[in-house]
C-alpha cells in the first residue's frame, strides 16, 4: 500500500468526525437562537456521524490514537456541551445546575481511560438523550432524572461498550439507525422513536452494569 493510500485511509474517518464536530457547533448555535427542534435534530445527526466514523475506521483498519482523541473531544462537544446549552436555554434558571454538571462530567470523563469492552461510568450519551428526546418527542422527563444520569457518568460502574458485553449483537449493529431517523423523519414517527429511545436510555442507565457483569461472567464460562 502506498503512503498516499495509507494517509487517505486515516483521513476519511477523521473527516467524518470533524463533520460531526461542525454539526454539533451548529446544534449549539440553533439552541442559542431558541430553535430547539433544529438543535435537537442536529444533535442526533452528529450522533449518527459518531457511530459512522467508528464503523468506517474499523472497516478501513484506520484506528489511531489521534483519531481516538479527536473522537472523544467531539463526543464531549456533542454529548455534553450542546445538550447543556439547549437545556439551559430551554428551561432557564432551574436547568443551570444540571447544565453545568454535565459539562463538568464531560471534562472529567475525557481524562478517564475506557476499556475496549466497557465504559467506566454511564455513557455520556444517556443524559444527553434524556435532554434531547423530549424536545422532539413531546414527553416530559423530570430534571431530577437528568441529574441522576449525569452523576452516574462519574460512578465507577462498568457499562457495556461492545456487542459482546451488551448481549445483543443484532441490535448493537443497528444502533446507528435511530439517530439517523430522528434527525430527518417527520413528526408522528419521530415522537414514537424518541419515546422509545428515552425509555431505553433509562433502562441502560439502571440495568447496564448488571448486563455487563452477566455477559462477562458468561464469557468466562465459555
């Protein structure tokens, strides 16, 4: 393989990651302009790009330390800063505490190592989803649940990060679909999917560590 081909192999997933970063910035701008629906749709499109860049990097065998760091930085912008700004702009003074907590949790998490098969603490996309799904889905999620989910991102419990530890390979491979559909679909469909995603996020938040332990024990037995 030529040097130029090898370089292109690493550039392609990086371009997708940077596109996700730019999309996250536009989500922040939209929230600042009080266009919460557009902000939330851009958040979900950036989340889809986050799954896509990882899939492309694995397909091209183009995983690298700098790509991993770029991905983690982009995740913090999209999963912490963008939802925090949306929440504070939408709900006002009452939302300042969880908004600040989410940004602080994101800063702490970017410095924490994560395993190939697990997250150390609840994934930061869980509080992000609990903030973003009500914007499009029309449901109401208590601010206390959002605060609990943010605190759980810093609790040293292991959550599934691979299809092996999630215990559902088929669903794991399709996890890119809901963010893509939510970002572009019309409203009766978006309402239903957002409700499903919010319920699933709460289930992962509270039973994720038990699923991880069960699958790890099963893997050792095999």
